[in-house]
């Protein structure tokens, strides 16, 4: 068991400082706990400057632009941050020398004073569901904190958490793997869906799916698990879970959970049905948006939040940044930022959510060993996609694949390669007519042209606002 006293004076190597709060929270916490820290990252100092500036008052040794074997041998503990794959040879060096490896979430759970954790995982939708649950809880005046895999380090909110606090925790497959020896058990868990993703990190889809399912491994019969009835991978888990299961579905009538009946959103407790909102009153109406809303509502009903409070929040909810975010409307053209669509399935969902619109699609990037046949077929079938704008970079194999395959089957003037975000937005702006939609939904990873997907999204917003 960790506490501040037994951390004091320990030699700790933090592997991966990163940006977007990746290693900042745990580094600050351990520095304040008087640990002897070495922070090592393959990025150089100039790239990490924003994060390093946040830590300048602490005595920390930095090894940047490389990793050294000695830092994984002559240490008491290694902290593995989220971007570091489990098969890293430096982590293996630590294992070979009997050095324990922990993650920030693993350390946090030793200090977290609340058992009231609502854990939200899955391939897509977990950020939206987490934010929506938090907004509903806040509206209901329930003491709650939002943190996790969303740029809000759990250590940034630790001092605000009391035993009575609900911690709404967005949790990734990587984080779940990092705490599997902790026997993590949330009182309420949500698995939004499981879709092919991160196959550059996992050896197979099966291995990835197993990692996502760690969210319920240690649940007990008095815990609650909310699953997607419409996702084949989560639906089949009903036989493997000891916890109480509730569902959400956009397609089926359910005996327990949230579903849609014509124009009505319904919650069934198993005994009574509650109609709590109208489809026509929702700001978001894409199928994946509705799945996220239903998941969040199921959590809220389980926690006895009144239907009128839930309705007030979901009818005003317009999404969160970087996920089908409406950035601007100019000259009758709407610009949507969906930079977090890093898989083909996510981009397909985005296209479907804009039904009836003429679309200029900005896409492309680096592959995560995913398959793109279905996306290519969707683009070919969607005659309303008037232009496909692809980022060009020597690492962007998805852009090359899409360009090669689509060029064979669509008119050349419908496809264009661009070298940066400025060119992409200008190209879309020049072609767009009133009533059109410009959609950034890359279907791929960002590394190469951009620092990360959020940098890609920020550049899109900046260029759109300059029009």
C-alpha cells in the first residue's frame, strides 16, 4: 500500500511525461511527496516545454530525447504512462531486474477516499458519456468529480474527493490493463461498445477486447454494469458478468435500461417504464449520439436522479469538444470538428449522423492496423460526399490507401491531397456552398503532421475561425 511517507525518498522513474496531462499529474504528486524523480521521454525538451514549465518549481531530473537502460535498473519503481506500450524493451528491462511497474491510476487508487466510482469505458463514446453523466449529476446537485482519460488527471482532483463524492472516471483499455492487479471494482460501470481499434498496440482484436472487458472482471452481485445491447461484443457478455446488468439500445425494447420507442426515450426499471424525453427535443440525433445519451441516462436513473432533471440536461447537451463539435457556421456552411474519430467506424458514424447533408470530408492519417474497406464502401455509396480532402505525409498510409482506392472509382476532382490543415480548410471553404457541411473526421491517427489528435483539432478550429 502506498502512502506519502513510504514514497518519500524513493527513487522513481516516470516513463513518458507527454502532453495533454499525460504524465503531469502523477509527476507533480510524486514530486510533492518528496520522491527522487527521473522523468524520461523520447520527446525533446522543446516539445515538452508546456508540461515542463508546469513542474519547474520541483527538483526533477529529466532524460529527454531518449531512454537509458540504467534508469530502469537503478530505481525503486517505474511509472508507465498511457502512451507507453506494454512490450517496451525498457519495461522488460525493469521486469528482468524485479523493478515494480505501476501506472498513475494504480497509484491514485491507493489514495482515493471514495468507493463511489462510476467507471466509463469502451472504444467510442466514453468521453461524451462521462461528461454527460457529470452534467446530470451536477444539475441534480449531487457531489461529483470528473476525471480520467480526458486530459483531467486524477491527481488534479484528488484533494477535492471525499468519501461522499461520486468520482466519474473515464477509463481506457490501457488504464484498465495497468490496474488489473489492483482488482479494480467500481460500484457502477459502463461499457459503451467494443469496436476494432488500437491494433497497433494489441496483437489482435481479441486481445484488445479482453482489455476493455477488464472493467467488469472484479464486479460483484451488488455492483451495476451498463452495456450496449446493440453492440455484438458487449451483448454477448451477459453470461460472463456477476454484477446486475442494465442495457441501452437505439433498436430494441428493453426490460431493464434505456431505449427508444418511436419519438420517446424510455427507462425501464424492470417494474415500471418512465418516458423522460422526446427524440425531437434533442440537440444531438445521430445514432452514436443517441447511444451515448441513453447510456448516461441509464446511469442517472440507477442513481435515482429525477426524470425531469435528466430531461433538462440532455435536451440542451450539444456534445463535447473534438467530437462532432460544431465549430462555426459561415455563409451557410457548417464546420464540424470530429478529430477524435481515429478509426474508420467512428468516421462512418459521423457521416451517418449528418444524413441529408452535402459533405466535404477532411480525413487521412496514420494507420493503427485497422481495416478500411467499409469506410471506402461508405464513401462510394454516399453520393452526397462532394469532396474528399486527404492529409499528405510520408507516414500517412491511410491517406495513401484512401487516395489509391477512391481514385480508381470516383472523379479525380472529388479527391485532393493537402500538406497541412491550412490547405485542407481553404480547399473545403473554396468548394463549399450554402447548406454544405465541412467535416474533419480523419479515421486515423494524427502523428506525423500533428502532435496529437487534439493539436489536429485545435488547428482545424483555428483555421476555420480565420475564414
